[in-house]
């Protein structure tokens, strides 16, 4: 399958998302699809596609068998076919949809943001499906996601989909691989612990000095 454009991936992601979040109005009309593509929330990047552009993207996806028209309605409606076309389980389809709609994310973010599409038991479950997508054999079309190098200052690596084509990992900034890397939140916690220990030491020192005084024993410093 050829690489999808940004708008084609957005259309596909919207169809997958709305199938779960607004099932009563799914399959989607072109007007509803345009609204979903241009939505200001839960989208990265935010776009402003014209109806004609969305229609062209739909037609291109139909040619790839990733979208098809539903029957039995006076208004033409569309639904996705990603799971059947690529032989993917619903959990993998949900993860790809969130990546197409929101851009690169960590495993934790994916678990949270895909809650309405598929409920994962824990982060390790998300990572298991991501690893499966990343190690997809060439016979099945090759990998569909890739783990990005950890960005400077980041605690976790992010994932991105490959439906739009390969990602040049060499062009991405890398985090310094150091065992001494400590996040700001950890530094704050360590500072708090240090302050608490200093207060405890001061209290113990005062207690010891009082005992020396009560016993009439001189303390050699």
C-alpha cells in the first residue's frame, strides 16, 4: 500500500474514531467527515480542509479499499475498512487511529487517549500491540508503527504510525544517554527528602545534647 497523505490519514482516523464515539450517526456523511477532520480538539496538527479536499481524500482511500460507501441512505455515507484491509485486530486499529489523529505519543498517552476506542488493561498491553505493529512482516505489508528516539528531556519514547511513509529517525534530536539523567520532578523529590533528613538530624542532635546535659556528661566534639 502506498503512503497516505496527511489528509487521507486524518480522514481514516476520523472514521475509526467516530465509529466508536458517535455510533448513532455512523457511517459518516461528507459534511460530518469534514467537521471531524477540522476539529480543533484532540487533533495534531489542526487543519482546515475544504469539502472538496476531503472528498478527494475519501475517493483515494476508496481506491485503496480502506474506505467504502454504505448503502441504504439518501445521503452518501462512508465507513472505514482498515481492520479488514490490513487484517488487524480492533486494538491495533484503535492505536493507529489515535496516532493518525493526535501525532506521536508515548504508550501511556496512547492508553489514555484510546480509552473510548478500545480499553487496554494496562500500558504493557498497549506496548504489546505496538510491538506487534512494529514487527509486522514484509509479507503482511511491513511495520505500521515505529518507536521514536527519546527526545531531550523526555522520560519516555514516543511512537508514530508509518501509514504516511517511513520516518527519518536520523533527523530527530536525541536525548543524552546518561545514567545520571534525572527529571526535574525527581530532583524536587530528592531535595524534599534531603530537607526532611536534615530536620530529623537536627532533632536527634538536640535530643542527644539534652541527654548529655541531664546525665552530666561532657560531650567531646
